[in-house]
C-alpha cells in the first residue's frame, strides 16, 4: 500500500510530532506508517484524512499484490 | 478498533523492578536448592490420585515460579508509555511469534529428550512463551523506536 502522508504533512507544514499529537499516536508510529511498514486501521486512516482535509483514497492507494 | 484490556503503564515498571529478584530466587532455588527456612509449611497434596496427603513443603521455589510468571505478565501486558494501535499490533504479532517458536522448540525437545530430562524441559516450558514473547516484543519496540530517530 502506498501512502502520501509525508507529502500531505509537508503541504500542511506539520512535523511528525505535530501529526502524532493530533491523532494521538506516537511519533514513531507516524514514521512507521510513512515508510509503509505499518498499515493503520480504518479509524486511524480516517482521522489522518480529516486532519489533512482529504479523502482516505487520496492518502492511501492500493499497490499491485495488495 | 476495540482496545484490548491492558494494565496501566506503572505496572510495567513494577514488573521490571521485581523481575530480577524473583529470577535470582528462581535460579538460586533450582541451581543451589536455596530455601528460606521460614517458608516451610504443612500443605495438602494429592497422593496416588485419590488420597490427600499432608506433607511439609518448602514454598521458596513455588514463590519464585509464581513471582516470575506474574512479573513477566506485568511486563508483557501493561500499556507502553504511548500506547497506540501500532504497538498493539506489535504485541499481538510478537505473541503469535512466541507461540510458534515455543512449540517448535517443544517439538524438538519431545523428539530428542526422554525420561527424567523431559521433566526439566516441561519445567522450563512453563516460562518459555512469556520469555520469548517479552524478548521479541522488546526487540520489535526497540527497532520501532530506532527506525524513527
């Protein structure tokens, strides 16, 4: 699964720590999600999408093999 | 997602603090037959499956075993400082990993060790799932934290 968390973070000028506090996870978890090592739950994906004001589909895209 | 029940973070510290004394007590009790003399009691135990017998037993090794299990459970099932769904995922994944590794090792021991030696294997096997789980989970958390520095 591909994601655009890092890009959206840059657009909204948020650090990993800022985003982590907004969605109540650790900064390390943001990092793990950005690198694609951890796929968040639907609830967390929706929370992130609402922080950025985009849809979940804009934030996460399926890859071949998913 | 419905969160799994976990103890507050303070219990993890308590677990870490008490684990070493109980581990030392366990090793001393198994390795050198160490006993606290004031822990000898007359206890009931079943004898020949049906008859209940009373016997004087020293409870040092029992306390060490129970202490080791409880402290390892506290370390394993207390919340992390910032508990989130990624950490819950790592905890469950580590538990699965520990069960698989534990039973692979047990199968090897069943096939390779016989007689009285196997009783020793079973004794250690009471603790191995928790030991393997804790090592694996701490390692995964360490890598999780290290990766984002």
